[in-house]
C-alpha cells in the first residue's frame, strides 16, 4: 500500500424522486446559477422544467447555457464562462452526464480568472479557486459527479485533454436512477464500459499490486458493472439495475479505488481520447475498442495482473491449472466477449478505421501521453497497441 | 437500492511517516488544542512526543487530557469538557484508537453547550455544533476515525450508549500503519473482529438485499479483514498487512457499506455493549462471542443471507449443492473457526459467564434496544441469543 490522501467532500443524494432537492442544495452556495445542460432531451422529458422550477422556488435565479454535446468543446466552455461573468453567476448547476458536468467544471474554474481556461489544461496555469458546482446526473458513466477531474476537447488543435484538481469536486450531486430509464441500450452499455475502464486503468497500472483490499473493491465494481448493465439491457426501466449501475459508475472513479495504488495512469483513455477527438466516437465505444488490444499488449509485460482479474471476475471459465499467459488470454477474450454481447464495438474496423489511419491517431495520442507523463508510451508502442485493436 | 445520502467530509492522510502532518492540519482549525489520549503506551513509544512536537511547531498550544481507557467513560468525558472550557480550547486532537476518538467526539460536542453531554446519548438533546476534531489513529478497529458515530459508557447507570451525528466527522485523520506494529496479537485480532462485525451488521440487517454492488463491497471487506489479520499475526511488523487491515477497518464503517441498504441496525453490538458494560470485556472479544450465536438465531429467519455470505467469502467449503440451511450453518461454523484461530473468544463460558448471568445481561441490553429502536428484540429473544452464545 502506497501513501495516499483520500478526501472526497461531494455530498451524494441518491434515489427516487430526489431531483427537487437541487433547489435547496444550490441556494446554500449561490443565488444566481448558470444552468449548464445538453441537448433538447431534458426539455422533452420534463426534467429541465423540474430542475428550473426547483431552483426558482428555492430563490435561485437561472441563466441558461444549453447545447453541450458529447466530447464537449472548448469553444462552448468559453462561451459559458463569458455568460457566467456577464450575468454575475455565483454558482454553476450541471444537468446532464459527464460531458455536461465536465463543461460545468471548466466553466466554474474559468469564470473566476481573467486568462483563457485552456491554460489549465496544458499546465500553464493551476486552479486556485472555482465557483461552487451542484449537479443532477442523467447517465451512469464517467463518475464526474463525485470526482475532481474533467476532460474537454479543443476542436482547433484536435486535443482532448483532461486533469484533476481538488477544487473541482461538486458540492452536491443528485443521482435519481429513474432519470436514466430513457438512456438507450447503446449508451447504457457505453456507460458501463466507461465505468469498467476506470477501474481497469487503476487495476492494471498500479505501482503496488500488494493491495488486496483495493483489488477486491475493484473486482467487485467490474463484476457489478457487467451484471448491472446486463440487467438494464433486459429491461431499461428496471430500477434496481439502473440504481446499481449508477452507484457502481460513481464508485468506479471517486478516488476510492485508486487509494494506496501509488501513481496510476490512464493509458487506455490516452489512446481512446484520440479516437474521440479525431472521429467523434462515443467515449465508451472507443474504450471497448481499445481495451482488448491494450490488454493483449499489457499481458506480454504483466500477465499475472490480467490473469488475477480473470480468475476473480470470470470465475469458473479461467482456472488455476492454466498457465498465467493462458489465463491472461482468456481474460481478454472474456471481456471482449462481454463487450460484444452488449453491442459495444471491439475493433477499429467496426467503426471504419483502417491500418492507414493509425499513424495519425498515434501522433495525436502521443501529445496527451506527454501531458499525462505516460513516458513508457512511444509512437511505436501506441501504434503497436492500435494494430492489436484492428 | 433504497434512497440514501452519502457525505463523508473526513480527509484521510494514510501511510508511512505521516504523523507530523497533525501540526499543519490542526492549525487550520484552531490554535489551542485539547489533546485527548489514552494510557502511557504512546508516551513510552515516543508517539506522544512526536504529536505534541508537531502541534507546537505548527503554532498549536496544547492542553492535555490523557487517561482514556477502553470502553471510555462518561466521567472522563465530562472532565475533558471542563478542561476544554476552562482553557478555551478551540480544537480537539485525538491520539489513540476508537475509545480515545469517541471520547474526543463527545468532548467536542459537550464543550460548546451548557447542559450535560449525556443528554445527547439518551436523545434529550441533539448536536447543533462541535469543536473541530483531528485524529492520529493507533489501532485498526472501530472506524471512528472516518465516521460520525461515538459510543460512551455511563458507569453509574451501566449503560454503554452510542449514536451518530454529521457534525462528529473528524476534519482530518492520520493513519500511519507503522504505529500499529506495537498492537499485540490479541488486540490486533479484536480489531479485525470489530471491522468484520460492522460489515456483518449491515449485511445481515439490510432492508434491501437487492444491492449487489454493496454486497460485493462488504464481502470483500470481510474477506480482507480475515486475510490481513492472519498476515499481521504471522508478523506483527508486516507493513503491507498492517496497512491493509487499517484501511479495511476504516472502510468497514465510514458510511459507504450502508449506502442504499435502508435502515440498518446494530443488534450484535446492542448485545455486546452489555457484555462490555457489565464485565469490561474488550469490545472485539465480546463481539466474537455474540456473532456466532446471533448468526445461528438469525439463520432461522433468513438463512439465505447468511448462506450467500458463506458461499462468497468462504468459497469452496460451502457449495450450492447443500441446502440453504446447511450453507448458513457452515457459514456460522467457518466464521467461528476463524475467530478461534485468531484466539478471540467464541463463547460466554470462555470469559466466565454462565447461564445464571443471562437475565441481567438481557435486561441491560434491552435498554439499548429501546434507544436504538430495535423493536424486534425482546427480553426473550435476547436471552435466546445469549443462550446460543454459551
């Protein structure tokens, strides 16, 4: 177990019919909210009305900033920052999934400084202060509702960059699984893939594999992501399944899983971000393409770690009598099979990317590898991994 | 999954050589600390000097309140409250295990009111404010370092009562596993039993057994408590094992395991508290006496829950082909066997209590059952459980 600091001050309000609490929780932090949200779906479903009503009834006035799209863009963040400044907003409310919450985090940091917000992402400035943020989550996936990270895409430079800062934790996040009943099957699966990927990154890149308590926590979360997702796909309105998936995705990236692991990396995300940035592929879909190939590549270095995951999560199909290499191979196959079963793509060719595209993707990924200090990853190794994903 | 609010603001600083941070962390909250600690062991080991040096170097002046003993007493808490008031302390620092931290919590609540602190425990007053609390933990057991609960014994009335309030979360807790190298084998085992008991209470009394993510989390913690304890007992100075046990015990009762379970109870603690109050038995030792008998009693009502625990934690020895009742029985036997293996007592006769003592214990426990609203527990059922513990 490596030394660590764990401090997660986000308050989670979880369950049925909890949305209206956004009013009383937000007024504790500010009187004039910038309401950040996505496309029209929350207006159609009535959720938008529910949130604005709760806010105004609590005495919070609202300035709108809709239109966040997936793989949220820097330009849209910048316009949110201008609005927040122009209208004197003193609190940010996010209504949406990871893209909306990440945009809201970037706005909360950019609204209190005079320089461009992108400087935070390229390491030229560090966050000293933010506007308080409250959120209403609409999809189980990124964990952004209870963590201090954010990812934004700079469309001009085609860079999808992210980082964390303790001032970015939301003050409060409201998680009502009922809201996710309308998330379609494909995005439900992508969300589960995202949760799995967060745990996998830590599980595989840990500096200290002698952390049994963390291992069991992570294995349980991976197992449960698959199980809960399967149940959701059988019945998109199964409350217990939606609740399980939602809480699992939150726990998968709230700092708990990484405690004691030392410095962990996000190599799979590093490569996937280039897929999203260059091809606008859904994040979860990009991950299920990269993970199997990356696991094959990683198994050549550390088969035991992959094998342990397989023995514990996929149980009876992977047994001690096989060689470690065989077990690692079976693990990668079992995970890929599960991705296939939930119709999340598992190869670059599934999304129309061919061998000739790989150098450009690797070139793009390499930039993020440098920012994230993943020094073990060269252009050659990234291309090698990408070839395993064809 | 039942609705829940999860909000744990305690900052954990975990790892080797972290003790000196108590100075810089405490000065953020106050300039004059009441330092609450236990017996002379921390003075002998040099830990006391280390903490007071860190505090004074950071500019925190210190008023001493040593002498907390296990099953901490109301009188000692009251004298701490007087000291804190007399010396104008504005922050409390706890150096010790659960007994010390619980005493410090009670003092932090009592120091800001004019009425007697016991009124909080019997529900006559509720906590509205506290002095901030920082802690240095010296034993893996109660989880008090990262939760909002406390338990104090009123020696006059022979009542060992406890409750929780969100204002009782420590601001910061420092967990250096190296400190626990000197915890002897018996108290190491009692600490592990305590951690297991916290998870078991929730696992068994959940209102909603359809919470797979919580189940896996809890099963992992129980499994790891046993595994880490075994490794500690093989080598009391095994850092990885001590670290595992310490973090496991913290996670076992920091609010996370109970999330989504609905109203949970502490029936095993309810009965054990009477053992500690009447016979001054170590809390963990009392628990390993009560748990097996309680599980037998509970299995007659809900064998499936006990059986599930057994299948998942004790693995190969408990198999699907057995009847649920058999599996539950095997689970109780396996757990009892583990308690025996770490030399934690598993019967009332082990500690010299006989059948004639049971009515008095049940009488005492019944009072706490009422305070904790465990209405399913009558004098008769408590006596029945106690008989199963003979």
